[in-house]
């Protein structure tokens, strides 16, 4: 009988001891949960209560972490990760928060390794959330201080902790892109890699992502991938003016303007009422013409200069035809009116300048050239005025109209318009 009583007493003692061993772990969880509830409020009394709960949670988890019976439990590591990550996030001093963060980070890694059944998933997620917020806050401060390489490291930790968070990916990308200003070989590929991750998501600003990605490729003189990136962007965002323009610019640099024209013309066939597509085709011809006109001015012999000049005139004409089609669909299409005025006034300016270079004994040729320039100026005038009417504060529109007034020797209106342009911010 005494033996049975002794065994019963030992069993009771053993159960009590086991409960005591796990009691600190249980208390740590309870105190942390109290901290989470109170910390969400901004009332001073509740904030103070939250801080007390977190401190109590630390005391308990430290005891559980040194107890041989609970020290190596996955649950202990998971709870410790949550508590210490919260302590790190609460601490605004980097020198004291860094050791707390390191302890939390290590605890979470250990918890993941040991928790093969996923029984502590919620606690690990709480810890990861705190760790991510800590790195996000740190990264923002580093970015604001222009410590872009450090910001990249912080944001990249956040991204790895929350791989589905598109903001985390974007922040990592822009930090790398800025760090690439000083070290492009190291950071630009990292920025591009993160931008590529974004393009596979439904991130709301992916049009800009494609622009940024093409810029990074261009910095590395990789026009092939720059054109590929912006082309993919155009296919996903066909109405984005910046992407279309960038595609045309890179295609011209790469000698592939024909490819762009083919794509735009194919798109027009499928959507003949799309004013923007006609505008883009006109823009392509405009840029081809501008390049040819620049080549004409730099030509070392008259023959090649004349050929380039004719190429410019031909493409200005093609551009004008496309802009007119866009305006037929929408008479108030500002960009089309602006550019149509430009491509029509440009040959007039060339003719005017050529006339003024004639020697004094070529009066007859001079008069004919001035008359030709005047006729061309008259053709451009309605579109120049329309562009200014649509956007009176557009410096481009006002400058184009100023060229008309100067070319037609309307000095009064030219002086008035010059004042208006100078007054613009």
C-alpha cells in the first residue's frame, strides 16, 4: 500500500515538474498574445501594457530556452523568434536592435528546421512578419539617407521573407537600381532580376517596370534585351505612350525601325480606328526624318547631304499622313496636332534658312525659296494654332508656333509669344 502511494506521489511530482517546465513556454505565448492585442491600440496606457507584456514574454522565453526539457523544442524556437523579432522592431536604436534581430532570425531558422510537421506555422509567420517589418523600416531609412546598397540588402531580406509581396520586390528593385549608379556591374543585374519577378505578377505599375528595365539594359549597352523588354511592355500595355516611344527610339538606335513599323501597321490592320496607333506610326517616321535631317547637316559632300535631306522630307511627309489620320479620328488629339505642326513646319524652316544663305546676286532664287517656305508655313499654321489652343501652357506647342511667326516675319506676334514662353515655369 505504501509502495502504491509512493508511486502515485512520484507520478504527481513528475506531472507537476513537466507542467512547470512547459509553464514558462506557455506563459511566453500568453504574454506575447497580450502584447499583440494591446500594441494595436494607440492609447498610451495600452501601449505601456503592451510593452510590459512583451518584456514578460522575453523573461519567460529566456527561461524556457535554458531549460533542458524545452530548450530544443520547435515551439520554443518559433515563439522565441516571434518575441525577439518584436523586441527588435520595438527598439529604434540600431546598435541594440541588431542583436535582438539576429537572435530572432536564428531562432526562426531553427524552428523551420525542427518543425517538420508544420505545427508552429502560425508562430513562425508572426516572427517573419516582425522581421520583415524591421527590415522594411530599416531599408526606408537607409534609402532616404541614400545608402542604397544597404537599403537593397534590407529590402531583399523583406522580399525573401514575403516573396509574394509586390511592394517588397519593387522596393528591392529600385534600391538595387540606385545602388547601380555607383556599382552597375553588381547591382544592375540584381535590379533587372527583381523587375523580372514583378512582371510575372499583377503589380499595378508594371508599365513603369518595363520602362525601368529597358533603361537598365541601355545603361549596359544591351540594346537587344532593352528592345525585348520594352516590346514585351508594349504588348501588355499597348496604349502606354512612354513604352511605345521608347520602343521606337531603341529600334531606331538598333537599325530596326522596320520591325517597329511592321508591328504598328499590323496593329492598325486589327484596329483601324485606333488613333494612337496612327500617332505612333507618325512618330516613327518623324524620328527617321529627324535622323536623316541631322545626317544631311553633317554630310561632308553635297551629294550625300542632298540624299539624306530628301530622305528626311519623304519621311516628314509620311509622318504627316499618319498624324492626319489620327486627327481625323480625334480632331482634339493634342500630340497628333503638335507633331503634325512640327513635321509640316520643319521643311518650311529648312527652306527659309536655305534662302537666307543665298548670295545677294541670287534675288530671283531667293524670292522663289521664300515663297516656297511661306506656302509651307501656311500649311502648318492651322495645326500649330490648334496645338496651342488645346494646351496653352505647352512649351513645345508655343515654340513650334514661334518658329512659324519668325519664319513669316511676324515680329510682333513672335515677340509676344517669346515673352509667353519665357514666363512659363
